[in-house]
C-alpha cells in the first residue's frame, strides 16, 4: 500500500465515522438534556459520555495494537475495531461541543 492510498483510506474512514457519529451524538445529547431525575444522575451520565476524551491516546493505541495483533488474519476485523475506537472518541468530542455550545444567544431574526 502506498502512502497516498493509506492517507486516502484514513481520511475516508475518519469522514465516514464522523458522519455516522453525528446523529448518535444528537441522541446522546438529548438524553443528557432530558435526564432530569436527579442532579447526581445527570452528572454521571454526562461523565460517562465524556469519558473517552480523558483516556490517553497511548492507552488506546496500546489496546488497539494488542487486540489487532490477535486479529492479524482478518484485515476487516482490524479496521472495524479501529473504527469503533475512533467512533467512541468522536462521539465524546461531539457531545462535549454540544455541551459547551448549548444554544445560540442570538435571536432568530
């Protein structure tokens, strides 16, 4: 595989995973917004949604390397594993952005 092919595949995979994560982040964000049972439960759900942002990339990479070494015979399984790890990170990032930018302070006019 050439450098151009690997780069194109990486960009395509990232764009696909980001597109899949958009509606999922909206569902997670709505669940966090509606979740008004208690303040403690609301914080717990929000912390669980943001946990992948606090896991260092080194730990994620090490886990991916160890698991993909076992899946070396199946290239598709390795790609799916990496896409799932990427999905969790992107989903957490999108939820964090939705929490920071709750709503626009501008009027509809």
